[in-house]
C-alpha cells in the first residue's frame, strides 16, 4: 500500500478548516494544519498543528514542504478594511503559491462569491452567471479573492501549479436567509469536493461554484467535471424556514454579494427601478 499523501490545510482552526480536517483524516490523509489561532479541539488522527502567519514566507515554505496539496482556507474571510486584508490575503497568497511551486503541490483556493458579488441576481428565467464571466468584486475582501484566482491562473500558466478556485457561496450548517437559498454550500458537499480535488488525476486551472444543488442558484457552468464533483444537498429543503428573510436593503437584494455590496455603498442615484443603468 502506498504511503498516505500529506495535505496542508491553512486556516485550519476555523469552522471549515476543522470540519475538513476531521473528514480528510477519516479518509486516511496525513494532515498538516496551520493557523494564527490555536486549534480549538483535539487534533484528528494523523494531524500535526503548527501556529504560523501567512505573511511569514519562510514559515509557509517550511510548513508546505513535501505536501501533495494545500487547501488554502486561511486569511481574512469577511469584509474588512484594505489594510487588514493586505498582508494575509495578498502577500500571504503569494507565499502559498510559492510554497506550492517549490513543493510541487496542487492548491485548492477558498475563493468567494464576493469576487463576483456586483453581478445582479438573475431573475426568473434569466441566464445564470457562468464561471468564465468577469470579476465584479464587492469589497476589498472580494478583490483579494479575484487576485487569488488570478494568482492561480499565473502559477498554472507559468509554473504548472494545478489549482482549483472554489467560489464559495455561503458555507454554513444551514441557510439563514432567503439569499442563501441560492448561495448555500453544505459542509458535506464541501467535504466531498475536497476529497474529489485530492483524487482528481488532472485539474489545470479550474473555477468551481461553491454551492450545493440549489434550484435557485445564481450560477451556471464551471469546471466541476474535472474533479467529478456533483453536490448532493440542496438549500431548497430550508425554503419554508428562511424563504421570507430579506435584508431590507435594495442594494443588498439586487446583487449576488448581498450585504457586502451594500457596506460603504456611496454611489449616487441608486434606485431599484433604474438598476439596469448600473450594469456597465
Ligand atoms: C463569504 O465569503 C464569507 O466568508 C462568509 O462569512 C459569508 O459572508 C459568505 O461569503 C456569504 O456571502 O454568504
């Protein structure tokens, strides 16, 4: 039997990192976990934890040494001011890709719907947004995710570092509002995607929408066939519970990124009725 592959998970102490550590440990992977915060529970079998900052290049190169894959969940994961995003998400991302290049590792980048958040939500019968569509970041956080995806483009084209950019919608135990009937990604679907990513023979540079099998999804085609992933859960099961929970903000309700679009919004003249003039 061949030796287990070593997988590095950054941002391992967060909700998604802990869940993936448990799931991948159960699937027999040897895990290296890192975060700036201590791992808040018992380490799963076969896992080693190292406290480190993404902004520290030497640490990142050392931690990723010999890894087969990096699941990069680390960094700022919500809408924050530019200065807070800069070091972990911009400089840190470069360290992750340099580490992957030197280790010969593939990268699963936890991108976000906020890289495209200023696309309008499709109405009934209107076309959904396809993955090759344009970036329309809704925040400095979303902008850092667009940069991360383009970093993956560069490292594949120039260095052959394979990468999958998962544009996560809303990955929580359950949807909590009407928007998440479109954007929800279940923990189980994410775990199945991570396993498929690790097993796929060839990925290249791929972009996949991180949402469960939601009929109300905003999103269309992507590269999921490259890893043979099909989500099995659906937000529709929660429609009765959350289908009437709206933000009350017209900017948030118009765009895919929701409240991230409305935060700090200062464009003059917005009214839901003239929204079409805002497309360009
Ligand atoms: C994200 O990118 C965030 O990490 C998460 O906290 C949610 O805000 C999610 O997007 C979302 O759009 O629902």
